[in-house]
C-alpha cells in the first residue's frame, strides 16, 4: 500500500519551500488505489528522504537510485525515470485516478514552466499556498484546461486534513467560483487573496463569511463580476457582512461593484479606489482611524456616507480636528472596541481639554490601561462639558481608578461614569468613595464585575453620609459578602438620594440577599414603584423579611414574585404585611407552591388591582375563600387563576361573586377543570354582570353542551369583549350555536376557537355570521379542520365584511385552491389587516402569502430598500399571483426575482402588471428562463409604463428577436435609465450592435453583462 496521510505529516514540519514535485507526490500518496504500476521502492525511498533535511534534488536522487547532475532539472530526471509525459487531453480523458495517472500529472507539472507560480509550504507564520494563474494562458486567453487541472490538484491537497494553510493566494484564476472555492475555506484561515478572479461573485463572499470567521486580510481587487459586498437583501434583515477579525480589505478596480456593507470592528484599512459604480457604503463598528482609499469612485454618495458617519474614512484625520475645534454637531463620540491604547487616549485627552461641546465619550472595550485613564483624568480636571464617560473593560486597575477619583473631586460636569470589568479592588473603591464625599455632580457610578470586597463596600457607605447627588450605584458581580451587603443596605437610613443599589451576582447569602432591597424598601429610600424579583429562587425565609419591610412601605406599587419557592408560609407573611400596606396595587405570585391556606390568607387583602396566582396548587377550597371577598371587592380589575386545580365547585363560587362584583374586567381560568358545569355557572353570572370584558376559558374540557349554555347569555350580554375558548371540545354544532348567538351580540370583538374540532360545516356557520357582523375584529381558528371548502365560504363572507381585522387559519388543511379564493377576496375587502395561513398545504402558489397580503394592503414597510425573493424556487404559477398583486400595489419600489424558475408565461404576467403599476422603479429578473416571447411582452409593457427605471434581464435565453423588441421600445420610453442584458448568449450574434444602433444618442444606459 502507498504511504498514508498521517505518515506525510513530518513533511510539513520543515520550514522550507516545497516545490511542485512535493505537491504531486501528495497526489500519488494520498489517493488509495489497487493499481501498483510504479515501483514501491520509489515511494518508500522518497518517503524516507522526505522525512530528512535533504533538499528537493537530493530527495529525488535517493528516490530514483541515480545521480542527478547539477545541470539536470528535476523535470528531466523525472522524464528519464518515468518516460514521456502524456498530453493534457489524455489526462482529461482518463476515467480513473490511479498512481500512474498521478505520476503523469507529476511529469506534466514539473515539465511545464508555469508551475513555478504554484508553490506551498510552511514558515514561522504558518502554512501557506501561493498560486498565480496569470501565466497559464494561451496568448491573452486563459488556458482553462490547465488552470482547472492545477486547481483540482490544489483542492485534492486541501482535502488532506493535515494541511490547512492559514494563508491562501489564488490570483487570476479563471476557473475559480464559489463552488470551487469552498474546499479552500476553513475556520483557521487568516489571509485570502482572490484578486483578478473574474467569477468571484456575491455567493463566494457569503461562503467566505460563513466558513472563515477568523479572516484578517481579504483581497478581492480586479474581481470583474463582483456586484455587491454585502448579504442578500431580505425584509427587515441587516445587509452587513460579519467579519469580526477583519483588519484589511482590498476591493480595488471592481468595475461592477455597487455597494460595501460591512460589520468589522477591527478594520483599519480599506482600499476601494477606481470603482466606477460604487455608490453606497455602510460600516458598523469601524475603527476611529481607518485608512481608506475611495478615489476615482464617481458614483459614491458622499452625503449618505456623511450621514452614516463615514466621512472620517474619506478624509484625512478629521475626528480629533472636530474635537479640538468644538464642532457643534459633535456632542457624542462612540469608539467601543477599537483597540485604542494609551497613545490614542492621550491624543483624545488633549483634545478634550480644549473641547466645549462633547457630552458623551464611549471608549468601552479598548486597551487604554491605567496610563490612558491617567490622561483622561487630567482632561476631566479642566473639562466642563463631558457628562457621560464609558470606560468599561479597559484594564484600568486601581492605579488608573485612583487618578480618575482624584479628578472627580473637582469635576463639576460628569454625571455618569462606567468602570465595570476593570480589575478594580478595594484600594480603587476607597479612592472613588473618598472623592464622592466632596463630588456634587456624579449621579450614576457603575462598578460591576470588578474585585471589590466588603472593605470597599463599607467605604462607599461612609461616603454616602456626605454625598447627596449619587442616585445609582452598581456593584453587581463583585465578591461582596454579608458584611458589605449589610453595610450598604443600611445606607438608606441616612441617605435619601440613592435610588438604585445593585448587588446582583455577588456571593451574598440568603440573609445578605435581603439587604440589597428589603431594607431600602423598609426605609422608603429607593423611591421604587416597581420591583421585579421573579426567577430568584426566593424562599419563605426571604419573604418573611420582605414582608416586614413592606408593612411600612408607602412607595411600592407593583411586586413581581413569579417563579420562586414561596409556599403557604410565605404567602401568609405577605398577607400580614398587606394588612397595613395601602399602596401595593399589583402582585404576581404565579408559579410558586402556594396552596389553599396561602390563598385564604391573601383573600382578605382588598386593595389589589391585579392579582396573579396562576400555576400554583390551588383547589376549589382556596377559590371559595377568594370568592367570598370578591363579591364586595371594588378594586380588583384583573385576576389570573389559570393552571390550578379549580373545578366546577370553585367556579360556581366565583360566578356567584361576579353577580355583584362591579370592577373585575379580566378573568383568566384557562387550564383548569371547569367543564360544562363550570361554564354553566359562569354563563349565569354573565347574565347580570356588566363589568367583565375579557374571559379566558381555554383548555377546560368544555364541549357543545357548555357552549350552548354560554351562547344563550352571549346573545344579550353587552360588556364581554373577548372570549377565549381554545383547546376545548367544540365541534361544528358548537360553532353553529356560537354563530347564532354572536349574530345578535353587540360587544364581542375578539373570539378565539383554536385547537377545537371545527370543520367546513362550522366554518359555514361562522361565515354566515360574518357577512353582516360589524363588531368582531379578531377570529382565531388555528388548528381546526376548516379545509378548502371552509376557506371558500369564509372568503365569500370577507367580501362583504367591513369589521374583521385579523383571521387566523393556520394548521387547517388549506391548499392552493382555498388560498386562491382568499387572495381574490382581498381585492374587495379593505378591513382585514392580518391573515394567517402558515402550516397549511399551500404550494409555491402561496409560498409567501403574508408578503402577498401586505402587497395587497400597500404596507408602507415594503417600500425600500427592496423586496427580495432571490432563489425562492418561484415558478410561473407563483409569478402570476405576484403579478396580480403587483397590479394593485402602490408602495413597492424594488422587486428582486433573481435565480428562480420564471419563464415566458410568468414574464408575460409580470409585464401585464407593469402596464398598470405606477410605483415600481426596479425589477430584477436575472437568471430565470425568459426567452424572446417574455422579452417582447416586457418590451410592450414599457411602451406605457412610466415608473420603471431599471430592468435586469441578464442570464436569460433572450435572442435577437427579444433584444430587438427591447431596443425598439427604448427609443420611445423616457423613464428607463438602465437595461441589463447578457449579450454573450449563443442565441445572439448581433444584438449588441443592434441595440446600440437603435438607441444611438439616447440617454438610456445599456449595460452589457459578459
């Protein structure tokens, strides 16, 4: 057998250049084959020689057992050993890649002069490949066969996992595209040079972004067909390519490049000169001092670049100049994560001394260190305008903090200082605390995730005796324990200014947890009106101390204790506190362990407006206790009681209370055991109750019998606006009963019947009701069995309905047939705003129904930058539906249908739409199947269309006839600015000349895409 890949690893450990002989030896060695035509001794000896420190000629000499004269080239030695090499054509025709074929390639590679341009190896910086295909040509035309063989050899080498180079150069390769590029991309790649490769397009850029996130240098100059250095455009999605470590980008002389959209926080060099079509630039998190070259880019929108803050890239050193001169527009400067060190900070600090306009400076995530902090401290001593300073994550340490603290003693303007993640210990904290004793400006100080302990915490307490301006102190994520927590908690007893104290993620125990907020609440020091303590694993022990503070608190209005470990004991302690507390209005205790005894204790508190007790362990006994007080309660408006163990008996008690209650507006009982008897009890109460507006009864085992009882009351009830009956056992009969009742109801606006057993018959009853109903706005029918027949009857109802705004038909076995009827209805219905059809049986006809719906509704969000359906598999069938909608739309400006399956039939439909559409400015139909007939239809549409400015038809099989039709219409059309045609098709022989002849002197730009 031939040597395996693992035995060849030592060959890459030699820090020397490897010649093509090594490359081809890899081809021989790595490819397993049953054929053993060549002498094994050659391989064995070559392997041994390769593992030594011999040079290439000596290795070859040992492998072939003969002296190699100094003048004898490796190519000549190979020919002497292995015979005359075959031609390229012979190699191309081989069907099997065996060692003998690899050896043939070896001979060719070593004999051909151009292999001197394909080398690879390893040095101190890592492994590398350097290939320049420029000389692999036949005159001025690339030798595609030879380039393909060389590229295949390199790909074969890359498939050896032992060789993944950090630097790759593949310049001037005419056969390289996004598919053949994939094998070269990997996560450790830091340098990639694809300059001069004509078929590197957007797809290749997306592959690079996905596969090589650690890329530092990217060279794409002279890539003739690269149009956009950005992500594909989709509604509401960012177009910025993400290169977290990219530092250098070259995009010079890309004649078709129109845009660069890039998110590269470490970028410091951009070379993009001589790009005649480059118009838009968008950089996020670009460095403050970017060396940029955008000369000879006549189409570049400089005003937009200025709005995006990119003028600093286009001019020399403007940022510090603007700070020095106190530019009135420069009030905020954000430079996070730019690798700014002490030297850069010094320059900024000097400018700050003179500046009188800058109010916010963000240097978070840089490397300024203690020295940079000292420079800033010197500036703060005299600066009187800076209000906010972000210095998080800058390795400032105690020494830098002490310098800043010293400046704070005299500074009168800084209000917010961020010093989190800076390795500050008690020493730095003590310096800051000392400065706070005399500082009269600072309102917020952030010190989270440092190394401050109890001693540092106590120093802040001492300073707060004198400081009357600090409102927020964040010490989260520090190793502060009980002693420091207790000291900080006592501060509100003598300081009435501090409103927020954060001690989260500290190693404070259960007792210490209370000190963060409970004592502040007890003293009414934090002026807190809302407190969220959900998901904190709070036990009854903590709640008891909390309750003690709440008893005298007069500030807190909303308390959230959801998802904790509170049982009846904790609920009892809270209830005791509420006996004297008259301000708390909203209490959430959901997802705890509260049972009937805890609810009985809480029931006596009568000032709540919102009470949440869902997902506890409450049964009928607890509900009856609540009901006793609910009858006379005049404050409770919303009651959450879902997902407990409430049965018919408990609901009867609630229903009796509702008869006399005049304030409860929302009652949530979903996920209980109410059944038909409970529904009957609630129905009886609704007959006289005029306050309840929203009733949730989903997942309660209610069937048609219960619905019939509820329906009798709904017919006359005038207050209930929302009814949720989802996840019950309602079938067509129940739907019919509800429809009859709702016909006379004048209040219900939202009805939810999802996850029931309603089919076509039920849908017909609901549709009949919708025809004349003017009240219902939302109807939820998700996950039923509506089918196409049901969709059709609902569609007919929508034709005359003027009230319904939202209809949910997801998961209902609706196919193209039903969707088509619904689509046609939208032309006459002007009220419906949302139609949900996800997860049905709709084919490409309804592939993106929600977007079609928005087009019908002229949604203003679908105006710019474009609506893209690139590579969505759209056929003529879908294109026709699109065209029908486009005829009505008055908002869409750009439509991208590239890379689909649209033929002449679809193009004709779109052309028909263009005759009536007056707003679409750009239509992209590249890479479809449109021929002369489709082109003629589009040309005819252009005779009357007055809005379209750009039409893209490249990469379609359009011949002379279609080109001629388009050319003729250009002589009369006065709005079209650009027509993109591919004039290299086999179907055309003179259309380029014809087009130019017909539009000679015309202002339309004809772009010949080759």
